[in-house]
C-alpha cells in the first residue's frame, strides 16, 4: 500500500482494519526478541512510521475479532507480531483462511520451529500448531504469505507433524 501510485488508485473511503495491538506495536516496535539481519529493524521502523502516518485517518482498529463485511472475519492471533491476525472468508459452504505470516513451508513438518522475524517465538509456534490442528480437523482451505505458489492448500495430520496438501488450481 506504500508502493508509488497505489494510494492514488485506492478509493478515498478505504478502511484498513488492523488489530489495536498491532498499531500500538508499530508506533514503537521492540525488536529485542528477534534475530533479523542488520538493517531490517530500521527499514521496518521507517516503513511502519510512514504507513501509520499516510493511512492514519483510514485505520479502523479492533481488539480481538472484527467482521469486516459479511463473510469476512479478522481475528487477532498474536505471535508473529503482537497484533498479527488471520482472515477467514466464508461464502456458502466454501471457507478459506488467510494465515498471513503465521504459517510457512517448514512449519508443517516442524510446527514448533520459528524464524528470526517472530516477535514472540513461543507464542508464534503455539498459534501455528493451534491453527494447523484446526484446519486439519475442519478441512478448511488455507493460504498464507510464505507458501509456494499457488499457496492454496489443505492441512493433513501425519503423526506429530502436518502435511501441506496443495489445493486444485484452476485458471
């Protein structure tokens, strides 16, 4: 949303729904629990400051859950960042969960592992395991930022680990 020209193409009444804990965190981020490569924390601070400034009037915060529109529910999970959230979409009997940064490829086989970008590593692992168990049980489709294209999948349980089962891709 900060790429040159994008804001000019957005509707002026755009609302950006974000967990209150997330905006509070990015106002003064603490990177003491992460192990990011040099330069990342400073770049993230600059980007967050710019985003909060440019979209301040359009931010709509929520505490735990918020129905953005009928069939679109955003829920704060925490872990990756204090206000990390997942978005659940429902249309008829179809369901899709967008897990953002909560799930990454290696996290299926090693759900207790975490990466250097997670601000509360232990909570991030708990969130991931809870989410993967839930998705395996209800067979809801999953899409996440760091999964391979097309990234839509189902979750299967295989002993103590999970499996990423690619969903069909129709184009």
